[in-house]
C-alpha cells in the first residue's frame, strides 16, 4: 500500500451516473488486475474504495457510479485537481489458473476491474469471453474496451433494452476453462450456482479503513472469516461460504 497525491487528468461521464477518471503521478506503480484504491474526498469522513479499471506505470483509471454523497462529490472533481489516494490495495486476481479460454462475468460497476484483467489475459495469448450485465442500456459501458482487445463480448440487460434480456447467468457460454467475476452479491451467488468450473470472485463491500485494521468487511470462508480489503477482495469459489 502506498499513499499518493494523484493528479486528475480526466473525469468524464460515460453512462447514466457512471464516470471514468484517470489519475496520474510519475511515481505510481502498475497495479494488478482486481486490486483497488481508497480515495479521500473532501467533506467525507471515510475514504471511498474503488476498483482499478486499468493501470500502467504513472497512471491508473477508475470507473465509478454515483450512488451517494461521496461519489457525487467525486464526479465534480475537475481536471488538474489532485486527490489523496491509497494505492495497491487488495490481493487481485490470480491469472495463472485461467486456462486457454477464460470467462469474465461482470455486473454493473463490477465490470471495470475486468478490463485490466482482460488486457493481461489477452497479452498472455488467452482467448477471452466477457459477459457484461447491466440493468438498462443507459447504464451500459465497457463493451468497446473488451472488443478492441479481441474479446468475445455478450451484453445482458435486465429490461432487455440491450443485448440478451436477463442476467449474466442467462448468457453463459457452453465452453470455458475457468471464470473470473465481479459484481453485486446476488449476481455472485447466482454465478456460484450456475458455473461449472472453478473460478475467482471479487467482492464489492463497504469498507471502513480499507487495509484490514477495522474488520468491518469480513466474509465467511472454509478457513474462517477473511477481510475483503486485506485477504480479498478476490476469493476462490471453493473457499466461499455464503451466509443467508
């Protein structure tokens, strides 16, 4: 974990209540797919944890949805302003288990962390299929990012306004070697039930500290409770114990 002052070079609305922000600092190290940052926002007591969408040495990209006062304030940040950001948080995805035909399943703002993952998998020569789920066409984003990398892409919407009507689990392909997923918990539970291979789940959780001190974001596993911010946010399918 590093604390950095990052300069905002872009903060653009890309879908209904969804924004893409690019942050830069020459000292910034490249992050792993599935890791997240924790951003201090003026006027807010707690930092806001947000998954990294893309990362290179010196810059990172996040995509976030405006859902409350914190993200609303973030959407008003202008170019050339700076933000206090904790970087390099979380364990990230393990790419070594992907196999030849990995499947990526993203729901809403669970889609962004799969962008960097897809890039790394494609650079490794993997044939990637991505299924992206949204509530409506107005909220959809990211399809072009995956297609430009050579991924096979299917979009689902709950209301049928774009792509396949339904959820990501309604558009699962027949063949895949392994899967990676990120999204709201109801989606993750459905993916857990309907997938036929092992895989990795990235959990979206409200967090207090974001680095394991407060125990506020724990998840029950076969080896006991794990902190989503510290031992996660990525957990393997076989270790998760869902609580009702």
